[in-house]
C-alpha cells in the first residue's frame, strides 16, 4: 500500500465482514496462522501497491461490536452501516474515505492475493473501465475474488438498485448492465475456479488454515502459487460446497418476491 500519487485516482479497498454468518458464525475472527482471520487478510491487502487506504465495512448491529473493536485495536479504519443493505454500507465507507476507485473484498477471503488486487485495479484504470474483476467469468480459486469499480458507478448503484440481491451483494446492479457500465476482466492461463479457498464452512476454515500454515516462511508474504503448491502437496482435498451460495439464495428470494 502506498501514498496516493497525484496522477492516480484515490483507491480504497473496502473489506465487508460481519459476525452473523449463517454457515459459520464468527468466522472472520477465527485464527489463521496465529492471527484473527480479518487481521490476517488485512495484512495481505496492505501489500497491494495500488491501494491507498483500507476500510473494514461492518454493521451497526451489536453482534459486530467485537469485530469492530478488534479491527480498531489493530489500527484498521472501520465504517459501520446497515446489516442487510451492504450496498448502502459500502457507499458510506467509500464516501467517508473520499474514494475515487473502490475495491470490493469480502472478509471470507483471507488468502486474497495482493498481486491480483493490483492487476484488477490496473485493468480498470488502464482500460478506462467503470468496473473490473477476476470473477466474470471466474478463473481463480474461490477466495481470490476481486472487484473494482469507480466511485461514480458505485454511486449510481447505491441510488438506483432496488432488488434485494443488488443491495446485499453490492455489484450485481453494475455487472448486469454492460450497456451502461464498461467492464474489464483479469484472466488466467489455467482455470482454477473449481478450487475453494474461501471460508464459509468449518471444512473451508480447516483447509485455509492448512494452506496458510503449510507455506515456507511468513504466510502473509505468500502468493497464490505458494498456496497452490501446498494445496497440491496436501493431495487436493476439497469440499463440495457451491460457489456463491449467498448470491444464489438472494436471487431465489428476488424471484420468489416477483412471482408472489
């Protein structure tokens, strides 16, 4: 993470996280390599060269008091907003930090790769996009997801998005309007999207811990290739959970509401 050069838009990474996960409550404070997962992730995000500031966006719900306190004690900027309207929470954090470019990260991705963050930011800026990601289509392991958007695109979404899935998952309003928002994509030579390095279930947490603890040296400094080597050494153990289960559930609720 560097100071903002005058020639580059101010780029703020916002990590969304809460304690009330339906599948693994409190997962963002579970230890990984001796640190609470959210602090482990923050240390990795700090290594991204094109990020100027980092903010944890959590809710005002009392259930998130411990998370907010842990982050604040570690010197992490915290913005608290709506529990369920994550888009509103995001735009509040972006405004509070005068973001011109917003990086969306989720707290269930502690192994996030700083080089990928920089690559997606570079694509957005270099190609003049409104939105860029490495998820559409997904080619990296689940848990290395990066989305980047201009503050103007995020403002439009916050003002106009009406569906529950658009409010809960921040970017569908932008992603579903390619005629309005120019999108960029960061790909990979090999499709590893079947791998699951995110943390939603106890077996996810066990695997991520094993990957972090299996690298040589400090896992904060490891890259995705280091984790891949550990993964292969472990024999490719993998859970059976689907990618983006939360978004799928939100879309189902949208459909049920529209048909009811």
